[in-house]
C-alpha cells in the first residue's frame, strides 16, 4: 500500500507478495482493493461470542462447568427478551479454548492452586556450597505412638541448595517452636557427625514467613554470626523449591511405606484395608528417618548432580568454608531476658526456681546474667556481666545425686584450700630462735649476716633508681689501677713514681 500511494505498485510486486504468503495473485489484488476503499490493512473483525468478565464470574459460580453456564444464559434470555439469544454450548466451548489459557480455565474451576500448576517458574543459577540454605517445617503424614497416644510428628530441617545435602534436622511430637529451629540449626552449623563434614556458616537462609523461623531468638542467634534470614512472601513455595522438593521426596520415598500413613488408599466407606495396623513408636520413627537422611546424603544420586551423591558434591566443591568456633557453637541460640541476678546461698533464682552448680561455691553475692534454651528449664547457662561464661546450673529440685555430690565436693575442696592457706600463714607468723647451751641473747633463725644485708640494700637501691629513671644504667666498679679524683680541700696525695701516677 505504501508503493501504491506513491504510484509504484506493479504486478510484479503483487506476485512476489502472493508467493511469499502462499495466496493467489487474485486474493492479494482483492486485499489491495479493499484497503484502497476502507483504509484498513488488517482483516475485518468477525462478530463472535467472547468470554466477558460476566462469563468468568459465572464460571467461578458453577465451578468451571460450561454446561451450567450455558443453561444460566438460556434462562436469562428467556426471562428478559431484550437480552441477546444464548450461544450454543459448542460456541461457549470454542470461546473458552480461544479466550482463556489452560491455567485460567483451571483456576476458574478449582482455584489458585490449580492455576499455578500451569505456570512457568524460572530456575536460580547454580551456586557453590553454603551459598544459600532453605528451611521448612513438615507435618509428617504418619501416626506414631507418643506416651500411649497416636500423634503426627513434625519435622524441621535445612538443606544446602547447591549440593542438596541435608544439613540438620529436628523432630518434635507436636507442632514445632523456636527450640526445634535452633536445634536443627545447631546441628547444621556443626561439622561433626552425624551430618559432617557438611556444615559451617551459610551465606543466607530462605524461609517462608514461619513465625518460628522469624522469632527474635533465631534472628539474634543468626545475626550474631552475620547470617541473614530471607523472609519470602507467604504461599510462594516455588521461591524455595529445593526444600519443597525434599518434602515431597521424603513422603514418596519413606513415609508412604510406613505403618499408619494417613494418605493411604481407602476402601469403600473411607476405611483402610488394615484399620488395626500397629503404629511405630516415636523412637523407631526417628531412627528410620535418620537412616533415610544418611542414605540421601551418601547414596542417593539426584539428577541435578550428574551422578554424584550430595556428600560427594559437597566434598568436591572447593569453596572455602566459614566455620563456627566450638565455644561459640556451644551456646548458640540461648535466650536472655536482660535481667541481672545475684548468686545466693541457694544458688541463682530464675522463674521462681533455684539453680545450682559446683562452680558457684564461694561466689555468693556475685551479680550474673542467665541464658537458657527455649522451653528447656532444667538447665541454665550463667555468665558474668561482661559476657564471660561462668558455667551451667541445674534445677535444684531435679538435681541428680551425682550433681549434688559434685556441689558437696566443691565446697569441701574450697574449705580444704582455705585451711591449707591458714596453716601456711600461721607458720609464717611463728618466730623461731636458735637453741643455746649458755647464757647468751636469743638469736632468730634465718637472720641475715652483715654482708647479706649490705648486698640486699645495694640491690634495692639500684632497683629504686631504675624504677624512678628507666634510662638509668649503673656504673661498673672502678679498676684497681685507676687514680681516684681529689675533691677540693682534701689533703694532697703523697708523691708517687710516674709509673704509679700513670
């Protein structure tokens, strides 16, 4: 049409376009004629049924059922003659396929979770070990025995995104709290068994807004090690796909084969094939879980690791590690209420209970700070006001016989040491004299001679000079052949031979 406006359009141009688009020359001349008459360069729009917002609302109302939407439109058309006639069911189906994506059709029928199944998610670029960890809670779909009661335990664990190594975990018979997060983190940071040599400090940890992961205690413990916690938006499992894939893997590979699996196939009436199936004890469940984690880390070969196990991928990564000192890891995750307490004769009072330890003997009246693990009140850790660690203390009412014996031994040792110091001081105070056989004045034992006294006095004088003047250097003794100078007014020396004067 640009060529036509300038009078340059020829048959050769029309034939070239017809060949390129696969149409006849006659068709292209018809397009040119229509464009000259209407000024439109595209196809004329066709009047057809489309999916409007009202149709979308009806699809949600009827759960994505196109037949129900068709009946609704027919009833509306019969009730109101001014409305257009309802389209056929096949027309509605064609419009749904043409105007809505598969994800939109699934979402209008079953909700957001169904729509997300058709989404496209990117993949984070490959990183090195400890670049990022991901953590999560998982309610285990298996019933186990805990104190004569069937419960579903909870699993809290962390995984390294690069090597796929499970870094640490904690299992609780109830919904987890911050103590489970701290226990799993402490295991993950430690490079000792059972998950070693994997460990060290991560670059960051990704979680999904779980209040246990975002509490003040966990943030303070990780913040002291300069490890940021990335708070992901709620209900975005694709942003932490590594731990979500692990949650699915442990259910498909382990939990589905355990007794009392709650998602087991059902018979008619919703009953399982063996309703009286015996359940595992909590201890047996934890043992099986730890064995599976060992298999995952040392034997399993994920596709993304190119034939390596997670632990082999970890060992082969040359990235340097940042390790946590053992003395710092020993007190990781302790809480402090900020109050100052005093050691009394009954120990340290905390939460209306007294705590004692062998190291407290002789420390009465000392002001201290108390720290503790969340939800663990049988033992506390005591520090001085400068942050120095003093020792552990146990609940006095729950102290074992060995702990009580240790306190008694500490008291006895302190008393024995003081008794020895007092005896040594008594020996120093006692003056002794030499035994005599004649009537002579008494002479103290250990008395100094005149030469020893002069030597000690001269040495103390030099020491005093050095303390008053650090640059003082004492003169060496005068050689025997030197003549001493004569002070004014002194007597003239006797005549000596020139050799002697020299």
